[in-house]
C-alpha cells in the first residue's frame, strides 16, 4: 500500500514539474506560430526586436514580481513605484542633473518603495495585498501631485543615447534584461538567498524552525522587487523620452502579474522561475500586439489578459489540490 | 444517586493494525460525575468518539435510559441527549456569543430571517444557569478563557442534554476559573445530568468526581468510588500491575556525560511555564517528561528560539565557557525537531537534498564566489542518506514522496549536517511504524554518544524510558521532579500527574 502511494506521489510530482515547464513554452510556441501565419513579415529581425524591446521593461518588473510571488506574497505597487522613480529621475535630469545619478535615483526610489513594503510585511506582519495596494496608491498620488499630470520632458540626450543604444545591433535594454535575467536565474538556484526565498515560500514555518531568517528574507525580497521597478523605470523613461504618471497605470499591474503567472510562477508561493517570468513578459506583450493588430480596444485587451491569467491560475490550483 | 442513565456494554473497535477498544463496559447514573482516566492511547478518545457518533463501533451495545441506541452521526448523538464540551475551543472569535451558540441552526422567524430575539433570550437563560451574566451580543474575542469555556458549556447545554462529556476542560483555565467550572459541573449534577469527565490531572478527580474508571490498552483496568481510591492505586491501574515490576531500559552509559553545554535559569513564558531551571551536558539524553498540556512543548520551542520568553536566562558553552545568549541567537546553538513533521518540519515539494541542506547553507558556500557548492552539497546529503539509511528513489525527488520514517530521517539529517551542540526533539517518532521508531531511537542514542546534548519529549513512556539518561518532569508549567536513570515508570507517571512533588536539587 505504502509503495503504491509513494509511486503515485512520485508520478504526480514529476507530472507537475513537466507541466510547469512545458506550459509557458507551449503557449509561446502557439502564439508565435499563430502570428507567423497571420501577420506578414512577422519573422523579420526588426519586428522580433520590436516585440522584445516592448517586453523589456515588463520583463524587469516581472522578475521583481516573481521573487515576491515565490515567497507567497504579492506586490501591486511595482508599476506605480516604477512611475514615481521615473518621474523623480527625469525631473533631476530636466534640472540639469547627471544622467548616471538620475539612474541611481530611479533605482534608489524603487528600493525605498520596496523597503516600505518589506518592513510592513515582514516586521509588522501586514498582509502583502493591503500593504502594496496602499503603497501603490501613495506612489500614484505622489506622481500626479508632483507632475500635475503633465509629462516630464527635457531629458538629458546622453541618457537617451546610452539606454537606447544598440549592442551588436540589439537594443541595450534587451541585452541588459537577458544578462540580468540569466544572473538572477543562477542566483536563485545557487545563492543562499535564492534557496531561502523558495524555502520561505514553500513553508515559512519549516524555514524558520531550520534557522532561516524569515523576516530578513521577506524584507530583502520586496527591496529586490523595488530595485527591478527602478531598472524598469530607466528603460521606460528612455524609451518614451519622458516620464509621466501613466507609466504606472492599472493595466501594467495586470501585465506584470500576468507575465509571472503565465511564466509558471505559482501564486501560492514556493515555485516558479525567473527565466519563465521573462518568457511570460514576451507572451503578454505578444498578446497585446495581436489585439492591437485585430483593432480591438485597450479594454478588450484587458478582458482577454484577465481571462488568460485566470485560466493559468486555475491550472495551477488544480495541480495544488490533487 | 438515581437510576443508571448510560450503559455501555462490551464496546469493541479496531483500526487497521490496532485494537483501540477491547470490550469496554461502563455505567453512569444521572446525578453523578464519572472520571475517565488513562494514559495516552488507553482508548479514552476512541470511546468518546463512539459515544459522540464520530466513530462507529465494531460491536457492543449503548443504552440510554435502558434503551439500546445506535449512534451513527454526531447529530444523532446530540438528539439522543449527548453533548460534548471539547478541549479545543472551537469558537469563532469575531462573532457574538449568541451567534456561536446557534451557528449550526438558528431559530427562524416566519419571514425566514434569524429570530435573534428568541435566540438571545434562550442564550441568556442558559448562561444564567451557569452563573454568567454576559450580554449575548458580546463578541467571543473580548472574553477571557474562563468565560469562553462557559460559552462552550452553554452551547452544549442548549439542547438540554442528559449526558455531558467534558474532555480536559481545565487545560487553559486559571485556578479561579477552574473553581467556577467545578461549581457549574456540580450544579449540572444536582439537576440530574450525567457527567463524564476526562482528565489527566488526578487532583481534579478527587476534587470533583464521584467515581473513576481507569482505561488501559483499550480495556477497563479498574476503578471505583473516588472516596475509596488514592493516587497510588490510580497510577497503578493506569500502568498495570505487571508493568510495575517490568525491567527498565537496558541502555548502558558508555561514558559519563561531559561538561554542561546548556544552562537555563528561571525561564518563563507567561501562561505557559515559569521557573524553569535545567542543565544539559554533552553526551546525555534528557527526557522532558510531562503530560499533554503540561508545558513541555512550549518550553522546548522557547528554548529553541521559536517562541518568545518573558524572563530568565539561557547560557550555552562557547569557546570553553558558558555565555549568555539572546533568544534570537538560540537557533545558532540549539537545533529543534518539532512535533509536527508536516506543518513545520519539511519543505514538501522541495527535493530531499534541499531539505537536508536547509539549515547548513552558509557552510556549503564555494570558496571562490558566493554560490552554493552543489557538488559538496550533494556529497554531504549522500553521506547522510547512507548513514541514516534513508530509502528513496534519489536525492532530487521531492521529500513528500518518502514514507513517514524516512521523512523524519531527512529532518534528522538536516540537524546532523548542521551539528549544533544542543538538539531538542519533540515527539521524534510520532506517527512512525515500530521499525522506524526503533531506528530513530537508536540514532538518538548514538548521536548522544558522539557528544551531542539531547532533550527529548515523548508522549510514550516506554520510548522516553528507552532513550533517556535522566528525566525532568513537567507538571503545570514547572519542573516538579528531576529523576535519575533508575526512575521507575510509576515514579514518572506519579510526578507527571502531580501526585508527588519532588523539590529540585
């Protein structure tokens, strides 16, 4: 009896693992195939780079969100904090500030927002959803108040030149995302923090009993997410050559969560990969593009993305329950 | 005392591999308080579950007021006039008293809405019979433990039961609240109810009960009128006469214990334990022995730095001298195997390898960069898997695929790899089969021989006696006795039920 249940458990574990890996890739292949057949000149270098370029900021934010989701948390504030970082960095440049310092400001503002979330979640034991919803509101309110809803223009040209440059013909944000994602993927498996991150997400009590500094891990995770909001801010600001509160509008949260979830991150915590999240960002971007080409409204796109996320989460729940 | 209201005749129940009830008969009259006592596993819970309609008996007869009954569900038991007051308080804290009392079936008005007026009136009536004048609209969370217990009782009384079963009702009560509870039970008795009172605490039996019945290994070991019993006779019945002379454990001490590695002074956690003093030497296994609810697990968790402490000091040996540590540092020095393997022992979806290395990651870092040296991690895990004989399809499989005994060995490996000077094990063999139990017990002994200091908690007296070099007995949050390796089963049990209070040396 014992052996058959063990064998079942083994088979199930294996099935879940394969499903988690294969699903995002299958979805990716299906969408690419669909686009390849329906859109003229889809497989041109320019078009593909264009899609990747559009995915890059989303990819950075999805990496941050993935870390938070792995701990079993949620960070709704990433896009709003990203917008605030971008605006403050842009204003610094408009006032004649050094673009390198401006970039560091963006990253620092992002990390500060993450620290706020992390302190509340880890040390005040508040619920991530509520905390980050509030942070989102605060950051968004600040964005609008600072800018009066007017875009911040007049960025230093060298900032735009460097960020939007190409390395071997490939736009720098794509190269940066690929390198950073690879680094994070390795760190997540091979660094102590990475192991602790998953351990806290799988079973926070087991982690605590085993001596994992749970609170520090949680705080670090939200700061990490904030750092990636800052990186995304650099990319978005440069791409738009301006910064405005609309960078963090409500649809972006959906895209970020969608990227992570479609990329195989469990919203129940404990599992998911960073490479998957970046792939998810590309998938979500392509879905947006298809909708665009089909001349569907922005709001119809929201409905479709919402449905895709619900479907993926439903599959995730099913595999958790069995 | 009037007619017999409850009669159980030859009740039998087997679970796969275990005979839980082997022909138990008992009688209880209305207007009487019957104490039901027995060590863990004696069959008390199963018997009460049969009476509550939760478990179906294999054979036997249940008679209420002379009529044979069949109890197929908790609802049927309730209709037959049997009510339970549970040990675990099952109240909804944010809801009111009246909501908690009626949650399983509210009275309704003709329009279908809840008839709160009626519910509240009845609620107040019942509370008043218990001497409670709390408004029925009060929320549970604003009540103390004693009042909550009263609400539990009121809920049981709502259906006007003839037979009321109290399952360890005093475990969370202060002594004033206990006095009040006893008064309530006495008044229930005067009104003709039959009360069955389950407890671990012998003093409560003498204070409250008319008769006592002792169960042992699924059978009635004996009993009688409480006035004619004393501590010793009850303890003897719980143990069994033959057990008294049975030879003790045979584990020989290979070497005298080493130096003190852990010294605890006046450790306190309000409401759980106080005045805890103990010393642990390297190379010894100390049994922390006490009944469920005595505070034994709370002491262990606090020592391991998992829960807060309100006072006292903990010192550990560090670089040759005892040094005081803060609660937050405890995890560096003291390893803990908790009593709930599934809840806080394992990362179920994670691989066996990652479960083993979880507590030792900093020591597995590569020399050249801040990455985990996976080659070394695998070698270490492989070594422990072989050493403890963990049977698996491979270390990369999820730990959830292992049997209970092998899962426990994985947790043990985790601490073997970290190798802290002090290890605390709370119920290390719970839920394991006999073979796995013996294996884990043997590991504990050999660990001590290799120089660890180990504190073990177990509900099974045979287990704790087979592995401990000496014992600290906990009763109501205090260490009441310190017994040597030659302590008898009888002396351990007596101390744990508060029968003898031996001063600490």
